[in-house]
C-alpha cells in the first residue's frame, strides 16, 4: 500500500460525463466541480440526480450543486471539513424545500447528492440518496456510500437477499433525499488518498445499467479519459433507461511538494 507522503500533495485530474440517455427527453442529473485557488490539490466535486414534476428535478439538482460549491468556497478555510460538509448539505436541503414551497410547480422537488472535498491528500465525502461514490484501488472497486433506499434497509434487516436488491419492485424508493425528506442524515466520512486511487461519483443510471465486474474491468484502463468514454458508450449502447452521469477523480504521478510555511511567511500572509 503506497500512501501519499504528508509532505507531498497529489494533484487531482477530473474526467466526467452527464448524458440524457437514449430514452429520456431531458437530463435531471447535474455535475459540478471546482478547483479552489486554481490548485489541483484542493477540489470540490458534486453530483446530483433530481426528481420532481414539471422539470423541477432539474432545478433541484442544479440548486444542490450550485449551493454546495458556493457555500464551500465561503468556508474553505475551516479545519473540520466533515462538519462543514454536513452544514452545507443541511443548508442546501432547507433552501430547496423553501424554494419549492414558494412555487407550486416546484413543490416536492428533490435530489440526491454526493459530494467530495479533496484537500491535502484527504478526501472527505458526504451523500444523501442513492447516487454513489466508488473507490478503485488495487484493481478492485468498492462502494464507499450506502444507499438511502427502502431495499437497502430491507437487505440490512435480512428481509431480502443482496441478489434481490437490483430487481426488487421497490428498488427506486428513497428514504432520504435533499428537499423531500423532513429530516436528512447525510453519510459523511474521510479517507486518506493513495497514489494510484481513482474515485468515481455516479448517478443510479450508471450502476443500474452495468455490473460491478464490468465497472471494475473498465477501471483497469490506465487512461481515465478513455475510461469515461468507455462508460458513456456502454451505457448508450445498453439503452440506459435513465439519465447517467459520472465524475472520475484520478491522481497524477507528478507530485507537487508542499510549500514550507515559515514564521516569516505566516507574518507576511
């Protein structure tokens, strides 16, 4: 296991896609990412999958992404990133509820969300709903998020088997979503980044149309840009019934030394 040195910051590279798909007529998914202070070592990424009538799902997912990035920029200097992300998601949740209450055609709109902060070789993630974050490490892919769905709850209670989850008639029932639940309890965690890691955020249109084994095989391609294109082609050819979006975060072997901070620099800053 090759950990990044605490004194060397890995530089992140983004590749992404967001497609309406061959069946839907509009895209309610939204992705957004931003490097902070133009540094590849400090990054926020957000992926949201909206829901609601009159295209309100598009509004909810756009608001979730925009508010998350905007509010993190304002709070990026805070040391407790996990607490900051929790506050941001709670604020976003309330803002979408209030917007829906003010406009009848948007009432009840909501969205899933999965968001990551990369800062000094630590990734902090938060999610609500059933969009996912995967980690590809040592040629294996593993989900880092746990779906906030009825079938996931049924599985954890022993009411259905793991194999029954994907084809269960209620597999699209969310227990939590930004804007629709009375109260949300985001899953939040941190993980130390290793040099060859690839993190993959995606909406359910991706994993409902592909198998874990296929995702793992595609991730073995060393060119992440090509990986993204292969995912896009696979999902289009399979006639994905939903919008599908993904964000890949990989890390270059070109390591960027951390700038030493001296007492004199602190005074000047």
